[in-house]
């Protein structure tokens, strides 16, 4: 029978599930759970403690159901919350549905934190439809009366980020307005990012115009979403339009913006302009990151004739105590070898091994 360290004390009082190591050896743990002492008194807090220490989610679920069958035992919300999180982390999201039904039968009222956690779990598990269904119809049935005063902007923002469906996300924003909850910059950024990931960059631009018209000021993330998307597709002209608008807004260009622009310049073959951009970045006090260096190295490797510059950038990275990723290093080694620079490639590998 399976043994576990996390089930040392499930019930309070000396007559409960407080087993010594000798007792565990004499009686399998499954038998202890299936046949508890008649005098056992339940303690949901002791069960919660065991949930936290139990590594096996399915075993913790079995313990939960066995404990729930004992007379006088009633689970508390933190027990459900901990068990649902544990099931999600172990990939057993399908088991969450039965727990929600159990909560409903026990009339266990939900908190806003519990709802947000569950919506996040569905989103991270790529189950946007379940997140939407839970939000729109199941929360109130489970005792969450719209958080007494209604969902706030933070709740809607989390739902939009987890949804993954831009149409549903836009519907949620409309619902926000209907409930008197004005979208904020985080709401708009999440929606713009969704449009850009679907290749609908001009819809994202229109959304930014609406954002400004509603009196919500874009931040550096708003502009990064647009600039990065345009640069990724090699649409430099549109990227620079967004960039100029960002500068006029008085926002400081971040290293992420510069990295996106460098990527766009390489995609469009504007290698010479890349050097000017990099110089401007450093001159304005924006410290290059490992991502900056890797963008330049990968760009130089694609152009091939600039492999010498790529090795110089590697040297600069090493001076700054940064190291190229395995993928970037492999790309550079491949280019050096294909250009007849095998000795330099070998030298580069030796240098990396020494570090």
C-alpha cells in the first residue's frame, strides 16, 4: 500500500489520525484512512496542514473525500483552494469539476481570491472556455454573490488575460462598462496584446485610440506591445510611428523597446541602422541586457557576412558577465564553420567551456 509523509495529523485530539512510524509499519495507511477510529473528531485545519505537505495530488484528493464522509466533518474554503491548486500543478485539472460540485453540495461560499485563483488555473491550463463559464454562470451558483459589490477591474483583467479568446475578451470589457467598472490601462494592454498575437495589429491601434479617447493614458507596455508586434512582422514604418507617439507622450524608451527595434532592423536587412540604434540606446543610458546582445548576434549570423561582429558582441557579453544561450552559440558556431572559420569556432567553444 502507498505510504506518505504528508498525512501525519488529519484530525485533532489524541484519538485522531496522529500515527507514529511504528503504527504505520503495522497497518497500511490506506486501511487507516478507510477505517478511522470510532472516536475520531474532525479538524479541517489539520487536514489543510496535511494537504500542504502531501506531494501526491491524487492521494490528497482521496484523503479529502474519506475525511468528508466522517460524521461532523465539514470542509473549509482553504482546504478546497489548496487541493485545487495542487491538482492543477500536477496536471489533474479534470478532477477540479468534482470538487466544485462537492463545494456546492456543502454550501461552501466562495471568496474573490478563490475565484481569481481558479480563473487563473483554467487560463494557465489553456481552458479559456471553462474560465468564461465559471465566471459567467458558476460563481453565483457556488455562493459567490458577485463579490457583494460586483467584480472589480482587477478581476476582469485577470479573466481577460486568462481567456485567450479575443472575442470573449472584448465581450468582457463591454460587461465591465455595463457593471460600471471602467477598464484601466492593464485591461487595454491585455486586449491589445491579444489582437497583436492574432495578427490584428491595426485593431490594436484602434483600441489604443479608444483608450486615449476614454481618458486612459497608455504606458510603456502599451507601446511595447505595438512596437514589438510590428517589428516581429518587419513592419518598421508602423513601428516607428508608434515609437514617435510614445516619445511625444513623454515616456522613456525601455530596453525591451530597443530590443524589439533591433530585431525589426535585422528582419528588414537594415544592419547599418542597427549600429546607430544600439549606440543611441547606450547613449541614452539604457543598459543592454542578454536579450539585446543575443538579438544582435542572431541578426549578424543571419546576414552571415557580419559573423566577425557577432564574435565581438560575444566578447562584450562575456566582459559584462553575461553568457549567450546554447541556441545562440550553436547558431554562431554553425556560421563560423560554414564560412571557413573552424579554428575561430573551436576557440569560441574552448572559451565557453572554461567559463
